[in-house]
C-alpha cells in the first residue's frame, strides 16, 4: 500500500464508523483488563457470555480474589484455556491489590508484568482505557496489515512497528479497532470479501486480484 493510499484507507473506515469500540463488554478498567485477558484464543461473544455473570459478582480485584480460582473456573469453563486463565487472573488480582491499591496500572511495563498480560493485552488497555495511541495486533490486525500492504511483517511486533510508522496521526487512536472490525467482518481469513470491501481501492491484495491474467 502506497503512502498516498493510507489516508484514503483510514478516511473511508472512519466515515463508515467514526467512533469504533471494542466488542468486549466492560464497565470499568479492571473489567476491561479481565475481559481482554480471558479473550485469548476465544471469541469476544464467548467471553461476553461468561463475563456477564462473572462481573455481576466479581467486578473488582478484591471481589475476584474472594471468589477464588475454583470459583472463577466455574464462571469461565466454557472458554478456551480456562484453567490457565483463571490462575493468571487470580494472581493478577493479588498483585493489583497488594502492590497497586487495587488499581490497574497505566504503563506498559507494569501491565506486562502482570501474569497472562502480554503486549497485545497491554496495548488494548492502554488504548481503550487510557486513550493512548497504541496498536494491539491480534490475528485480524496481523492479517489485514499484511494482506492490504498497510504494514507487512512476519511477527506481531513487526506489524505493530509498521503501524506506528505508517498510520497518520488523526487516525491513530482508533486505527486498531478499525483494522480488527475490518478483519472480523470483511477481510476474512479464508476468503476476503473484496466485492463488498469499502477500501479495496487502497488495498494491494484487491488491486492484484483485479489485474487480468
């Protein structure tokens, strides 16, 4: 994707969805952190089903600790890797209570020091909760960035670095949400829906597919 196409790419996505949001349900920063931690290798809809009941009884680190690992497992056992996630989330709650006064930290380093919290999860929290211009590279963002030519990379970190370099300032706060939603509903893994894609004119893949043999 040429630099002159990037502005059009994001302007089109912005016009269609001016204020994109995460599809995970949450009502405070801790709930967001917990939901993102639980969402690894699980769908947002699947996570929302379990957190609807979980957050009704444990929506703070203190209440989650009181629930305990066994109690947490009972709430989240329908999602993938639930045992590891329960262990990580309980230990994260312990650290938040003992070292952070029950508050979610606002720095990448402190977030990534929490069990089960990697760079992607930290980036989501920093962007959604604290308004920082970070780029959370999940499987959808990775695919869209590579397929369109926006920010090709062999690893999520390479893609993130490319996005930091190429996304124009006016679009940085919402860019990863637009890319996630585009990958989830249009630029699908098995077959991208180029025929209904609003940004096909800016996309390397769509342009190559349109060239006759």
